């Protein structure tokens, strides 16, 4: 093989290597971009799932708290009614005692 042929072969090999390197760089850029897109999707899905889960937990807690508040209100209303009833009876007894003491 003549020297010129060797040099041409080397030059062609360098050109092919540069083309392969450029194609590899482009492919690497595409792989990284795809990985970033996928990572963004994963983070967004996780965020959406977390938000949905949080809202569900909050709604459940709100419903439970509402039921407990109604129970407490009902119990409190009963206690208030008992206090009013007791106060009314005590007042009636006091009035009767005063009337009895004024009337011989």
C-alpha cells in the first residue's frame, strides 16, 4: 500500500471517528433530555399523588372532626339543658320558700 493510500485511510478513519463521536454526543444529549423529561414526569406524578392523598386525609379528618363536634355539641346541649332545668327548679323552690316565709 502506498503512503498516500495509508494517509487517505487514516484521514477517512479520523473523519469516521469524528462523525461517530458527533453522533454519540447527539445521542447522549437525547438520552439526557429524555431522562430529564422522565424525571420531571415522575416528580409531577409523585406531587399529584401526594396532593391527592393529602386532600383525602384532610377530608377524612374534617368529616371525623365534624361528627365529633356534633357529638360534643349534643352532649353539651344535654348538659346545658340539665343545668337550666336544675336552675329553674332551684329558682322555683327559692320562690316558694320566700312565699311560704312571707305567708304565715
